[in-house]
C-alpha cells in the first residue's frame, strides 16, 4: 500500500465463503498462501479505503519449478455491475458456472431487503451478501429450488462497499436483482416479553401446484393442478372434468400463454348439466377468472375452455385452485415486527410468508397496496396445515386483528387480492402484540463432535427470543492444529457475532451473548480457518433466560 496500511483482504471460494485470509506478519504487506480446496471461480475481495496498492496473484509449485505471475485483478466491479440501494438490475448467466458480482455502497445501520428473481425457467437463484471486509454476512442458498432467493431485513454492520454474489445453480439464463431499503413497521410497539415461550419443530411447507406439460382433451384435473393447452379450432372447445364434494370452494382461471393472441373464455357446468358459472377475457386482458365458486353437489364438474368469437386462436394455461387462490407462490422466511415487499404477478396468485413462532404468542398483520388495482386480503395457516384466520370477508380485509398462535411451529401468512381482481406489489407488516407465559421451556442444548472435510462448514439452528443468553464453544482436540471459527446469525439473516481465537494461547473459539434479533430461528455456523479439515467439539447451550 502507498502511505498507509493495506485494505483488508480475503479470498472467497466458488460458493462465496471465505477460504483464506492474510497470515500474520510484521510488515505492511498482506499475503494469503493456501492450497485451493476445489475447482471453480475464486474472488479476491478488498475492504474499503483510499490510496494506491499493488495486488499480485502467483501460482506456487514444488521447489525449483517455475512460478507464473498473473496480472493484477480489477479493483472495481465490471462495467454494468454496480447497483445502488433502491434500484433494480438484470443479469444473465452465459455459462453454467458463471457467478455474478454486484457492488453497492452501504451505511452502518441500514436495513435492506435483497431479492433475486429468475426470469428464465431453468435458473435457480442463489444469493450471497459479503461485507466490506469480504466476510459472508447473509445468504439464501435456495435449497427448495424456488424461483426467488431473498435476504430480508439484514442490517449493515459498517460503512463501505458491499458485494452481492449471484449464481443460477449451474443453469444458463437471466435473473432480476433488486436492492430495497427496509421499512420500519408503523404498528404500536409490542408489549415487552415477560416469559420465555417454547419453540417447537416446524413442518415442511406445502407443495406447489403440479404443472402438466400438455393437456389432454377430456382429462381430469384435481384442485391445485395447472395444465397447458391450445385452442386450434374456434368451434371445438377443450373439455376437462373436476371431481369435488358438495360445499367445496373452487377458483378457476384461464390465461393466454406467453405470446399467445388468444382471448380466453371459460364455462363451468354442474353434474346435473346446468351451467354454473362463466368468465371471459377481453382484448388487453387475456384472463378469465372465476373466484370462490361454492359447489352445490358432489360429482363431476365439466369445464369448457375456448376463445372469444372472432378472436385469434392460441395457447393457454388453465389452473384449478382449492379455495379462493388459483396458485400458491413464494414461501419466504420472515420475522415478526418487520415489513417486507411482496408481488402478485398473476390474477389468482397467493403469496406465502413463513414465520417460526413459539406457543402462546399473539401477533397482528397488515397488507398495504403499493401499486396495482386490488384490495389485499390475508389468510393464516397454522403449523398443522389448518386455516386459522381469513380477512376476505372483513370490513377491512387488509388488516388481520390480533391472532393467538397457540401451537409452536411454522405459520404461513398468505396475501392475495380479495376477489382475485388484480396484480401488483404490496407491503406486508407484522407486529408482536404479546407473549403469554408457558409452563415449560426446552432450552437449546448441543454437545457434538464434528468432523469437517476440506472446504466444509457445519450449521445448526435453534429457536430463541430476545434476552436469551447463549454460550457457544468450538473446542479443538488437545494437541490438534485445527483452528475452529464460529459465527452466529439471527432470524433476519444478520450476522450477530464471529469469533476466531478466544485467547493468544488457544485456537478454541468461545462466544457468549444475549440474543437481540427478534423471535425465531438463530443459526450457528462453524468451520476451520481457511476451511481446512479437522475435528472439534461444538457446544451450544442456554446460559440464562430473559
């Protein structure tokens, strides 16, 4: 560096994790030397600072072998890869192993929501946020294979340049990236927690509707399914059957396929042959939606899908939804007391937000329209999959009155248009009303021997509430050179702490702190320095309650 200390330096592996940091030395230079753990694209991240510096990357071989010196890496993002808070951008993965790098300037204390949406069918978004020092702050690895990766409510720890790393899980295609500054909830401040609630296991999310590549004339469609078809003869509609019991509520929607000129129309006939309902689109609105149809009898209901008279023919998508929603989308982790931005891209969509809650907690929610022309409505599904509340018929459907969560587990807050009448963006805000005392509390307690291979990390999650004091220890075996590192992340995705050596004479890592990131699942990450292999003892326990 010229005239001062060099900027912080870290080497990031193909998956965005820090795999190497400078070795300690007396001089101003920083040097990273290690054996690369795997093949792939590596990134050198430099922290904030001003001044000139020299950066050299060299390949080291056995003694006596020639050494090749590579040219310095660029110190700023490639052209077109800068993004600012409040902006949206798009990117393309031209090669299966291509990673995207985006840089933005952030300030300490800013709360951000970062979203990466696939714009082509194959891309499975993966999103990572790196701090000014190159450390991994938050990530969404999109293990469920959804079309969106999202980091919600992350609080920036310092001023400086942050980096977003994007990946399509080995698929070519496009994606959209948006960087949104978080909003502060406007509800009444929550009642202070007076007792520690009990957190329990969470069930798996409900599956998304089954998609059928091509429909067959006369086939049966079950509620929750979507089929694709094409109208090739204006005089011959496509025919389908739906079997359902009396009293069931169905919603049906027919949409023109992408680039199709079809103006869809849909007719529904009851088992006795009487016409029960119909809907038709119009030029500029290629959708035909029947919302909340209550079935009068048990039997087979016949659907006729066709186009408007004297209109062009073409392809379509037909969805049958159980209840008022045609299609469930999303499934994003969220935290009580935060505000998130959602989007309904198609009429009849219902977007899901997941909250991991303890028993005997009471919360409220409100949906606010940002753009579009619809009235937001809210529905809540409990951990057992049963509906708990719906605001569709309330005087103000956008407001969910205080609701008691009597069971511990995962709750779904779903947002849709009340009558499936429109699309657009909205805000969903939740607030903690109260937490009642519980009779028992099962504290977190983990004592496990962990063995890591080169490049591996180990993670474990536990339920916590503000005020819990957690003690985490990573202890290497006596005489072992393994150097464990531990990091703790809150329900919002914010990194709360990172600890390497507990003292000058030990490689062990010990962390004890009071939780302060809200109610939900906290995540412990443990790994070796430079992601080296080794074994250690990991202990996580509740040291004190609030």
